[in-house]
C-alpha cells in the first residue's frame, strides 16, 4: 500500500473521530440524565485522544489532518435515540478499523487501530449499559 493511501485511510478515521467527538460533546449537554451525560462527556474526550493519535500518524507520514466532516447525525434529543446513535457510531468504527487492519501493513498504524478498537468496544459497552434500563431490546452484545 502506497504512503498516500495510508494517509487517506488515516484521514477517513480522523474525520470519523472528529464526528464522534462533536456528536458526544453536543449530546452530553442535551442529555438531562446526569450519569449518561457524564459518561458521554468522558468518552468525547477519548474520541479526541483518538484524533490526536491519528493526526500524529498522519503528520509523521507527511500528510495533514482533514477537518471536513459530514453533516452530523446526533440521533435526536431523546436519551434513548442519542444512545442508539452513539452505539451505531462505535460499531461502525470497530468494523471499519478491523477491515483496515487487514489491508494496512504498517505495524505502527495497525497497533494504534487495535488500541482504538479496544476503546471503542468499551465505549459501546458503556452506552449499552445506559440504554438497557430504558430499552426492552439490547442493540449489541459485547
Ligand atoms: Fe474513537
Ligand atoms: Fe468510541
């Protein structure tokens, strides 16, 4: 895989983390319930750390981090729909990073992606724990 392709993949991930950060920051203020709000706020900080890790990999390889995110989907203003949206974001990230690990040979990149996957799984679990009492169905088991 060419260096520019690695940078492109890392920038796709960087934008994904940027979007997660923005959605969680916003949702943490909209959630009226204290515990899920605090958890979402703390996880927003994790997502920003993921941005830093990816930006470090991007700049080390001669690229610049891309800040152009898509239109944001916050999941509405209801705790249940916000948590569901957040769980979807985590799952999409986990799946995307798993696929990337299979095609990127650079061990520094795959090491960071593996670390991020572990954190996203924990995030999904934290959101699921908050969704469970207010929902009859469970989105994803972990
Ligand atoms: Fe993340
Ligand atoms: Fe996450």
